[in-house]
C-alpha cells in the first residue's frame, strides 16, 4: 500500500473538472456555448429547489425541470478493494457520499457500470446502533426490515430520491501528485433505489457540506477542518480546477481577506456568509438577502454557477451596472435567460464591483461579474431569486477560497487559478 497517501500525513490536492468541459462525461459537443451557459444558469435556479425547504417545485415551471445531481464540478474517485472508478459530482450543497449499487431494485439508467459491493473485500454494512447511522439522521436513516442494517433515504426538491444501505468502504481520491489518497472506512450510501431526474452520465455524489456525513466532516481532524478550492474561469484553456485539503488548504500571504463562516444548526449542510452590500463604482447597494441561516444571509456554494439575489436587489444592481457601463453595445441573450448582456468590443468598460462581506471587501473582476455566453456576447452573472441567496462559482473564479471550520472563517485570496 506504499503507493497510497494517508490523509493523516497532512495535506493533499485533487482536480475538479467542470461538467461542461471536454473530458467530462456530461460534455455535449453539439451544444453551443450559449446553450451550455444558459443550461448552467437554469441549474443555478434548480439548486434553490433543492436548498430551500420552503420551496416546492411546480412541474409546469420550466425552471423546475432539473436534475438532482446538478452540481457543476466533478471529481474522480474510486470505491472498494480493488478500487472501482466512479466520476462523482463534488457538491458543497449536500452531505452524503453515495453511488448506485448492485443489485438495483429500482435504479435510473446509468451509462457507467454500477458498483458491486460483493466485489469489494473492504465493504461493510453499518449497524443501526452505530454512530455512523446516528450521524445520518438528517438523511432519513432507519433500520432494515430485519433490524440489521442501517439505511438512508434522501429526497430532492424535484421529487428525485436515493435510498439504500449505509456502509463503510475505502474511498480513494486521485491526488494531483499522482499518488492516490486512500480513506478507509468512509461512510457512504450504497443506493439500491434511485429514481427521478438523475442524468445517466452521473455515477454518484461526493457531499462536501457541513453535515456530519460529508467527506469534509469525515476527514475531520486529519485535515484540521480545512479545505479550499481555486476555480479557473470558464473560458480558460486549462479545464481543471483544484481542491485542497489539510495543510495544502491553508490560505495565507498578501491579499488575504477573511469573513465569518456562519453555521445554522437547523441546516448544518450549508455554508452561510454575511453579505452587507455590493458597490458598483461609487454606488453602494445594501444587501438584505435571505432571512434563512440566522445572521448569515447568503450561502456560498461551489456547485451553483450564478449569484442568486433578491429581485429588488438585483434590479438595483443591474441598473447600477447598466448606468455605469461605457462603450460596447447592449444586446439580448441568445438563449433568452439573462437580462443584461453586451457585445464585448474593445470600447467596453465595466465599472468596478466590490462585494462587502462582514470584515472583507472582495474586489471582483470582469470575469466574476459577467459570463461569456458565446464569442460575441457577455451577460451579467447575477440572477433574481427571492427564495434563497447563493454566492455562485462565477463570482468565486480566480480566488483561492479557504474554509477553516474550527475557526469558523472563510478566506478569499485573488489567485491565478490556472497555476494551481
């Protein structure tokens, strides 16, 4: 086993692959860039249906036709002994790590082979009396009919669901050094009944949220409660971003800004921040955000593309941007999704925009504010939504974003993520 890195030895880093980049099983070469960006925007709205316990998806609403595994970044993992490869969605908006398993009593069509627990010498089901089973109470843990095996059930806002056995299994991550990181006795969900709007391209989900069943929480003291990521811009030539754990995740040096990371015991999965205002040039717009999350008013999420804000705030922000943009030509979104778009010629100048988090004034670049939908059009990467406010990954690109869970801080450091 000398070829494997032990998480206890310190830090490690893994690659994150955007779902719309080449090399991703979700990549569709027939889609235009505008369609890909439009779909990513719709997935952003779809996240709200999953995140907000107050929202109920209306099947007649086109924005409610979303896939439950709709995160934006993928990670290569393996389960079992010998390792069985899985391409999973890395999701800071969920906790449990799960994949479809044989035998499937009712499973959605999956292009990749299913994981077979009987083929793994390290697979063990978890008993109902175990701490691991108790930690999954938020995932609807229960006992099997004979009382011997802990079971889980997760339902998503779009009526999709996954349920099956809770198990302890070796999870292996592909590190950037080339040495796999083996994590024995990781608690996972082995799904035998999974149905709904799951994509056949997906093999599972790696939950990175704040709940006890997430990968981050299970790594716990071995990574010092620290992880970070650095996301490359969508248009970058390098398609992969980086996620760091442990000592590799420490954010330090010049330019680091930190803000409180706010937890809500009633919703431990989500990472809340306090956004006080956003400045567009000299105009400062106060931000109220969601009442959800106690003193936190916005969720930071790696799996949501756009930044979702209340309608009134969005109107003020959009008006301020439009008023202060000079040059260029205002145009319409080819997909009809975004409301403020421009042809980015050499004369286009965008106003400076700053996100004022509590204790951290984060200066955004044009790549954080506008998203390129095709070679000729860029659109404002914010969207109006009154259910829940989410700070999306376009706004996070080319920042090293560090989570320090023991200190309850989140740090921003401007970084060229193509060099990480």
